């Protein structure tokens, strides 16, 4: 049992007991009915029976065990969480619910989630995940504040008219890399051209037909037209990531009609450099656009980085750029605060 005490209120989290079945069944039915079709009482009975019968899931193909825990406030049931340990080294929250009369009080949801993270780590899970209805904004905002990332959204998934968001939170992450020695500067052809060309060709050329020296020449030439801000001139903005005065990353941005910006290429020599570029792109380009999109063939760590910074996948292009290669399009809406930062910066210049 985990106990949290604040003033005269004591919050306990314990394993569910046989007598908790009605509480769990009622809570799940009330909380899930607006967002999910199906027999929620039958669902509650199934997972509760699995928990009581030694946590053994006799019908689940991927689950190693199912566990239900109850949160109590001064010995009164206030919430529940059901956790499924998966064979893939993950743990699913299915579901976490706080009783209506305790929502927003005593941090019940936060304590249940912290309990789930501790439980997952004890089971050597690398990831905690769940799904939440997009219309359930309060829960979505809560999970985003707690470090969950959006993996995707499925339309009309469990109930017509209700979209389902897929969320996950990595566990036991290594310490964040030192990013302080990486800087982003505007492209200078005299200083950067040779190294930038080599980096682009080495990281992009094999997966995108047509990316060759002539293509890079055209990139550099279009950069010279940037002052025109003429969309039809297909001008480009180029930024360089430098580390120890060496070129370690390149990003090329092409403004389009309607104010989206296409990012291509986006190349980096390390995960840290990629992180810096992705994190800074919104502010770098806020003065030119309302939305960014990028075409790339990402590694898993790049996908995690993009999701961490709020990008979502928008499309898949099988053989769109080369045979046997599927390119992904990821997009990001630039937030108003990034646009305001740019405007304030311009006003403050002498």
C-alpha cells in the first residue's frame, strides 16, 4: 500500500479486493459511457476477475498480467487504475478514473499516475501508454502535463463521432544530452557550403532520387533570393547547426502559398543536433509561416523527438521519392507565442 498524507487527509493506494467490484463497475460505466460504445459493466467484470484470479489473463495474447488498484481518501474509495503488463516491455493504463466527487481534489489522479509509473518500472517496462478520447480534454491536458506524448489519433475508433488519441510516456530515460554547445546560425555560403553539401548528400541522397550536386546548387541559389519573399520565386531559408565551429546540421525551409513552410532537408550528425533543430524551428520560422511540415524517413528516435515537440504525422508516401522507400510527412502548427516572440524581437531592434 502507498500512503500520501496532507493535513488531515490521508490518501492510500492499495490492491483491489473482492468487495471493490461494484465500485469499479460503477466508476467505469459512468466515466467511459460518453466516449466508448460497448458493455462497460462486462468489461469491468472481466478485468476485475482477472485481477482477483492471480492477475492471470487467460484470453489476452500479449498481456503478462492485469492489476487493479484503488485510491482511498480517509478509507473511502476515490478512484481506480487498471494496469496491464505487456510482453513487449510496456505497461498499459486501462483505465485511470477518479470518482466525480474527488476530481480536482487531493491530487488523486497524480498519485495514481505516479503509482503506475513506479509499478511499471518495477516490472522493467520501458514505456507507459494509454488511449484517451480526443473529446475528453481534461484528461488529455492532465496527461500532457505529466509528460505523455501524442502518438496518433484514430477517427471514430471506439464510438462514432469520437476520436481516440494514443499516448505514451518513456520510462527510465537517460540524462538529457548537453545542448549548450550547439548553435544555429544563418547559412553563409563561404563558410558553410562545402560541409553542408557533404552532409546533405550523405544523409539524403540515397533515399530521395534527384538529390545530387545540381540539386544542392539550386538550394544555395534559391537562398540568394530570400530577401524577395516572393513565393513564386521559390526562395529558401537555410540554417546551419554548428558545434565547435563545424557544420553538424542543416535545415532548409521553403515558404509555400497559404503560409505553410516545407522543411527539406532536415539533417543532423547526432541525436542532440536533431533535437536542437526541431526545438528551435518554430521560433526561427514564426515570422514566415503559421505551419511547418517536413518530408523525411525517420528513425525511431527521430519520431520520438518529433512527437516530444508536438509534431504529428500527416501522410505516408510509398515510393514517392524513390523505389522501395516510404517517406513520411510530419506537421506542426506554430503557436501564437512563437509568433509574438519574433514580433517583439523585431520591435526591440534599434
